[in-house]
């Protein structure tokens, strides 16, 4: 493996790590502030909102270690799935803290899970070369 590919991979991993870490820290602080202003109400989904990008980013970095040449489509599907699940956690947390319940969050779980499943399937699809 050439050093330029190694440097590119190291830069990519560093950028992904910093991005997911930044989002995780922001959501941790945001959820704690939001819950502190909720008049004593608590929500599992709001309390653990930060865990979605933390786990999602960790699994992505593990995947990049196993598949160093992860395709762009797999990368984008994974990021989209994590983003949709994070939005679902946020919505469910806000609804719980308001003292209500609803099924409006169900599409987030189905769509987010489907995107993550598509990512896993895309890892095992044969790679094709672009037409000349």
C-alpha cells in the first residue's frame, strides 16, 4: 500500500473521528440542558441521545478498519442512517419530555434501520468499474 493512500486514509479517519466526536459532545450538552429545563420530566431517548452518533461513529471507524476502501455509497448510507436515528431519538425525547406519546417517530426507526441495513448489504456487493 502506498504512503499517499495511507495518508489519505489517516486523514479520512481523523476527519470522521472529529466530526462524530463533535456531534456527540454537542448532543450530550444539548440533551442535558434540555432535560434540565423540562420541570423534572426525564426521557430515556433524550438522556441517551448522544449515544447514537457515538455508537454510529465507532461502528463506522471499525468498518473502515475492516474495509479500508469503503465505497462512497456505503459511507453516505451509513451517515444518513445514523442521522435519521439521531433525529428519531431527538423527536421521541422531546415528545416524552412534553408528557405525551405518539407514533410519529416510527418512520424514523424504519427508515434509519433500512439505511443501515442497506449499508451492510452494500459492503458485500461486487465492485464494478466505471465505463470508459
